[in-house]
C-alpha cells in the first residue's frame, strides 16, 4: 500500500504535471471506484487544476471550480501518468483500469488496481472534509507544528500495542504497515510494546525515529516519476518485506509475524531483546 512518502511524492509529481491545465474528462471505468454522485464527474470538464494536496494517504486534486477530486489508492491501487492517453473511451472489463483523467492537451493519468479485491476509492466533493476518511484523520507526522509534546499527548490516552497505534489513521495520518515496521526498528522497539508502558525517553526516541524515517523516505521519493516509486520504496526498506535477510544494523536474521491479512517484520536483537515474537498463525499450522 502506498504510504505517506510515496503519496507525497505523487502529490509533488501531479502538482508539476497538472496545475494550470484544463480537465477534459474524468471517466470511471470500474463500477466500484466512484463513491460520490453529486456533483457529477462532468462538473470537472473545463475546469483547471489549481493545486494538488495530500491528506494522510489521500490525494486531493483541487480545481478552479471549487471542486476536489479526492482519491485513496488502497492496498493495490496505483497512478500511471501518460503523456499521450489512448484515444477512445475505455470500456469496463476485467483489467486493472479503474478511472481515467484526461486533460485537454491529450495527457493525463489512469488509476489502476490489481487483484480481485477492489478498495480504490474516488470522491468528487466541494470540500475534502466531506470524505469521511479525510475528516477522521489525525495530525500529519511531518507537519511543522507536530512536535514531540504533541506526539506524547496523543499516546498518553492509548492502551494498545504501539504497532497498531502508529497505523491508526485517526491517531496519526499516513503511516501504514511498512513504515511502522521501519520506525519501530529505528527506535529499537518491539511492535508489541504497549503504549501505556512507554517511558518519556522511549516516546522521545520513537518520535525522532518516526520523523527521521519518514523524512528520509520522502527525500528519496521526491523527484521520481510515478512509475519508479514502488521500486524506490522497496529498496529503501531495512526490515519490512525482508524476512530471512540479515539485519543491516546487527546482522541478526529478520523475523516475521503473520496475521490473516498482513504481516510484520522485526529484528529480535535490535527490538525484542533477542527473543522471537509469537506467531499465532504459524503455531496453529504446526499443531
């Protein structure tokens, strides 16, 4: 799933390629992709793109007509920029194409989604806060005003595992499964650590790890074409998705805990005092 660094890089890419250009048509191809019907997508025709914003993992294409095309790429969605879009109207089918946004100059972008589970969501609204997922977002972890004290205040009311807290979009916006693993590895903290047990020093270290990890990832991603962002993300990850490989810090073997719809990766030496975490799914398989 694209997370804050990749979505912010897409925002920057689209800002460079869309702002000041006129929208010709926005065509939904997958039936499930469009979540709003008033105003209709035809209301975008003839308007110019004024700016592109990011809200957590949501992208927001703002137009001079006061409308916002807001979309979330979900787990398997992506944006493909095309200098020359194919001619003709795309037809619904079994392919990955979910929506096409065409500019009057012939360029534009496609939103695609792989797999059979369709969660990519597109909204056309007059205000981004009309999108429930945007309205419930917590603070952005890279916002100038989001300091260590604000982070500590958020965690003060929580009583759960830190991995889940970091992924909760209503608590902190933009962090997902991959970067929560990376942040916790940098902070040398177990993903099972309870937020209610964190000391002041641990909160300070976690805050610094979060800011540094995300800032570095944003710097690596910015300036890249949309098509290169996925490979950049994978190459920059130190523990996530690297089960069985040596930890780049201590050399211990990176371990994994699997769940029904996701998994986490960690280094036992760096994060859990050398002890492997229980993998309940694997335990059931061995019984």
